[in-house]
C-alpha cells in the first residue's frame, strides 16, 4: 500500500478519540466554535486555538484566564488582555478568514531548566510493524509557550530530562519511558486503523506537572532535524536508514479523503504523495 499523509489535526484527534486505551491521554479537542471557547474557558485555565492544517507552530493562539472576567490572548511573543465577553471577537481578529481551526484543552507542561518541554516520539513503519526510531525532548525558548524547533525550541536528550524530573530515580525513569512507548504505540495503532497507508508519525506528547502523559497531536510528515543535533546520533541514523526503505517501497499516491468544515462547505484535504525527500518539515 502506498504512503499516505493526513494533514487535518481534527481528523487525527477524532481517530484517536475512538480508542478507549487513549482516552486518559487525550486533551479535549473540537473544531473551533465560540460555543466551545466559552465552555472550555470555564472548565480549563487555558486553551489553544490552532490552524487545523497548520505546522511548525505557526498561527497557534493561547487563550488563558488572567483574573475575574479577564482573558490573556497570546501569539508569537505578543499578547493582549481583553474582557472575557469579548474573547471571541478578539480571536476573530487573529484568525485567518476562510481557514479552519481547532480548539484544544491547554496542558500545564512540565519544565526543564525553567523551559517548557514536550516530547517528540518519531515512529516509522518500513515493514508490517511500527517502530520507535527516536525519542527526544523539545525545550521551548524562554518566554515562549511553544516548543517547536522553528519557534526557537532546542533538543534535549529524553533520559537527561527524565533523570532531572525524577531526581535520578532509575525505577521512575524506566516507568516513564515504558509509559511513553505504550502511549505512542497506542496512538500509532489507532491512526493506522483509521488511515491505512501512513508510514511515519511524529507523536507529540506532553508531560504535565503531575507526571501524566498527554497526546498533544500526531504528525504524518514530521521533521527529524532535532535528532541531528544530539551528541548521540544513533537515532538520527536509524531514522535516515528507515526513511530510505520507506521512500523506496512506498511512493505512489493514494485516494483523497476529506472532512467538511463549517465555512462555505469547504473540505480539508488529507492526501499528499510522498517522494524521495529526505529533509522533512514538521
């Protein structure tokens, strides 16, 4: 079967929501609507509004409660405060007209050296099974709420971060690694069932302050440049080797799939052929 790409974050979130095993690890996620915005701000300290087909953290907006009746809206390195009743109108001014968005529960990310962190698990399916080819931590730039490499994030070895979080308790580190792998394989199974033909996944996981693991999102054409900057380049070399195998075996296009949006009946395409392209974008 040929190689497949799925762009829509909402499509992938819905696929994972059908897995009971993943339920404890999935933040609440919906297609954006002011009704969901109002309800979720009453339930959570923060929410994120993201372009449904976005990548590299571009266009993501954080909406955070900042006091009674006051909301802080942040994007890039800028922010503004508005009254809660004006939040939807203020957001509309930051969102691109005609573009689909999702709204997602905000997760209180753990920190490493005072930087917000998340985990990228790079998975590949060069044969009949999924393999974890690499695991890495992305540490956000100071002052930013995003950890993307394109947004100033930097790579850190996962074991180093877990050792710091667990105060070098090897048993706790091993438990965390096992849970990360279990959640990642569960996500791969759910997405593979929903979208036959996917061969590469970048599973972005959040570790919150209590140690709970959350699935932020999954990417079907993730970048792997981060792994190149680690001192140990064995994971990078594994990714390259398996990428060559996938590119040589699975290059034909597949049938398009789509999801209707609320705007003018447009559809969000989830198809793209994959060629022999070794430098991948997130």
